[in-house]
C-alpha cells in the first residue's frame, strides 16, 4: 500500500513537472511568436510611413528627410534625435512629439524656416487618420540609427536637394520637378483631388479667368515664385490660407527647372 502511494506521488510529481515544462515551453514559444509579430507590424508601419512621406512630405523635408533650406528642417539629423526635445522644452517622448507635430502642424514659421506646416491629422482638419500619423512617425524614427550629424543646435540644418537633369523635354523636366519637390503632397496627382492645396488640373485655363490680364504662363510662373500673389478661394479643408506653400521656389529651382514646371502645369487643361 505504502509503495503504491509513493508511486502515485512520484507519478504525480513527474506529471506536474512535465506540465510545468510544457507551459514554460509554450510560453516562450508564444513570446517568440509575439516578438516576430511585433517586428512584422513595425516593418509594415515603417513601409506605410515611407509611402506617406513620399506622397506628402518630401516637398518641404526632402526625399531623404534632409530638409530644404529656408523651407523646413532636416529630420534625419543627429540633432533631431538627441537635442530636439530639450531645445523645444517638450517633456514627452520623441514619438509623441513627432506625432503631435504632424497632426497639428506648425501654424507659424521660424526665423530660419519661413514656411508654415499644415495640419495633417484628421482631428485637426487634415487628411490623415491617427494610424497614418503613427506610421509617418515610425518611418521618421527609423532614421535614428543612421542619422547624419548636422550640428545645427536647436534647428537641424537642411541640405539642398540633388539637381534634376534639365537637358530633355521641358514638360518631362517639369514632371520630375513636380515629383522631386513633393508638389503632390499638397496638390495631389493631376486629375485627382487636392490634399492640402487646390488640385492643379485645369490651372492652365483657370488662372487667366481668375486674374485677367495675365497669360496662363505668367499666372503659373508668378504663383510658383510668389505663392501669396494669388490665393485660390477654396482648398479641400476650407478657405485657402496664405504661407502654406513654400515661398522659396524662385531661388531653390534653377531657371530650367522653373520653366519645365511651368510647361508641365500648362498641359493640365
């Protein structure tokens, strides 16, 4: 009897130990699977953010987040990741700072960067959902490991974008300028809806109707180099506001690039 009891106890201990091992093994497996899921989710978020950045942000912050002098600061600089929060006195995380800035925009320019930043979050009247704002922040944060030292103190220094080959057809040059400067980020693709600014489909015929005395070419040229000269009445989110479009294209674009952009926009009838 006693031997049977000891045997039962021993078997019970072995079974319990086996169950415990199985639970631990399963738990580690679940943790590993959860970790892999989180990595895949983070990867998709960064990919989605990259697409959103290309569509909406390169016009001011550059193709690689290097910024554009006089327009917007660099986002891929060492200073942005190491001193930015301290410089602006923000006590939260860098991710929340980026998300808040994207969502609410920057309604006034600074001494170094005159352009204002439009509101992008739908809770502030912009076109992006909270998850899209989060994806953009994830993409920007992904630059941290390879951030370029810019040494600009409070404002990270912007670098000029690469020049565009202007030796070909001016219309094709204009298409490249439109893409490289992120014009679609505000104006959308031709034929589609504008995002922040008005869509440019029909600008070649609409412009002279709004400003009598100017040819379509003159109207478009002046609207690029002096965006506040003619403010369109209505934008997607309401009345169009001044200073949303960068004021520096007259100096940052070469004569050939500017002419190409005008010629391209003239085709949008």
